[in-house]
């Protein structure tokens, strides 16, 4: 068995929720005659989602959503699955990356599934002729949802899109535990650094930043949080972390991890204040949080090895992991989020894609929350797979919660 198929086989056994949904899809064939276009991180867990959609009758066209996150052996194995057309490859140039997105769109997909919104962006800029054929889409990550909401505010979004990222079953597990564990695993695998005792700066205290800060604390790090939102900053402080502006954190930190989804979070003025040997990694979607372009143009020399770029600047070294791209997937051996976490996230994607097929034509353009019944169903399926049971409300309790009398 080839390595890509072995990875997919390994992932399947830890994805019971998606497996049960796949069985439903085989019986119902909800995507019969449908073309689904996808731009996701092409690795083993993603392959299991693609298999489920294809099993439900879809013709799937997929490429990567990051030039360094594709696992070529998985992409090759995925291309052998009936009904699947895969155009992703690791290390794609900018031109190759967008050419692959265009190949997905050339299939005229009726449903899109994005991680970062590149497919939808392309549809709304250079491929607008295809929009009338699109029923709707799903978006996986925080950065993509931010972009979608901006489009919706400007009334530029032309079809309905479900913000899968924003539902509790995604944020509480994928963003907190998935990012927290996988980003740290990637950093430790790449650098072989000890986390205990280190001053680690986490930029942003959203769900991803919270997860990272808590995992770092568990490993014995001295965690510093930077924020622009006073409420999140206060939350980080009351969770027990130091809070300061990046200007001050730049002098104190030894390891920096960005999680904001914004641009220019760590820039020239911060680099100049950093200690010699500072290590920088990005756990946000796009490679815009750390100003790597400035480092490239101002460093006296650059040394590259195994996912670490060392910039020799002003008599000191600054190390950037994975070119400033998404560290948990872009390092040479990056595996992304843990399998069990992606079982939940991809179960949401699969069910939301079905929801779009069934209801999208009656949904005006805009950004939609994941239906509560889908979120609850995924949680219930996960509990069942774990052999766990919970209580149910009695009629008396339901009546009490739905009324306005205190019942004293």
C-alpha cells in the first residue's frame, strides 16, 4: 500500500463521526449529480472528508489552500478515488497555486468548501461568470469568515455561505485544542526546543490564542499575551497570563506565536527589539502576520534548513519557522490538527454541504451560522462514539425554562 493510502487508512479509524455520516450519505446520495469545489489543506483527514462527499454522489474537485500544506502522497492517493479530481501539490508557486484554483473552478462547482476563502474570492473577482451556477458554500476558518463578513457588509457576496468556523463545535475543539496542540507539536518537532521556562508571546487571545496559551502554560512556559481587544486582554489577565503590547513583549519574549488572522502583527520595530535567537511562528491562516518580506530585504544573510529560516540582522539571529506560514501544516513534517479534532470539524463541513444542497436555493446571499441541529448532532455522535451518555430535560424542566414564573 502506498504511503498516502496508509495515512488515509490510519486517519479513518479515528474519525467515527465522519464515518457514520459517510454511511448516511451512501444511503441517501444527497450530492448525486452535484459538483463540489474545494480548497483545503490536502492531507489525510481532508481525504476522509472528500471520500465521504464522493460516497454521497458528488463529483469532487479539490486543490490546496496553502502552498506548503499539501502532502503529495495523499494528494496522489486522493486522485485515485472515484469521482475525485485533485490538483494540489506541495511547494506550488503563486502562479501554480492560483492555476490550480482555476482548474477547480473550471469544473463549474455548484457548492464550494473553503479554508481561507480563496475559491470564493476568485469567484467574485476573476471568475464572476460562474457565480449563477453556485448554490452556496462553506468556510472552515477564522480568516475566511472575516473576509466573508467584510464582503457581506459591502453587499459583494453573491451566494449563501455557512461560517463553519463560528459554531461551538468548531471553536471549542478545533480552534482551542486543535491549534493549541498541533502548533506546539510542530514548533517542538522543528526546533527541538524546551518549552518549560521559556517566555512565550502569544499574539491574539481568540479561541486559537486561548488554546495555545493554556497548552503552553501546561508545559511550564511563562506566557505573555498581546491583544487589541480590551475584553480579551482582560480575559487573558484573569486567566493568569501577563498582558502587554507587542512593543514591550518583543523585548521579553523568546518564542513568538501569532494567532490573530491580521496583517503586520510582528514588524521591523519589533524585530529590532528582540533578543538574539528569538524564534517566530505563525498559527494564523495567511503568511501576513510576521513581516517576513522585511526580514528578507534587510537581513545581511539568510540561512535555511528544515523549515527554519535564520535571518542575520543587526548582529543577531532571528529564526522564522515555515516561512511565516501556518506552522502546524507548513513545516516539512507538519501533520495539522489531531485526527479526532478534525473528525468533528469535517463532520460539520459534510453536513453543512448537505444543508446547502437541500436549502441553498432558498437562502439569500449572506453569511450564515451553522444550524443548531447540525452542531448538536455532531456533538451527540461524538458522545456516542465515546460511549458517553448525558441527562435529558424532563417536561417539568423544559416548561420551567420556557416560562417566566419563578416557581417559588
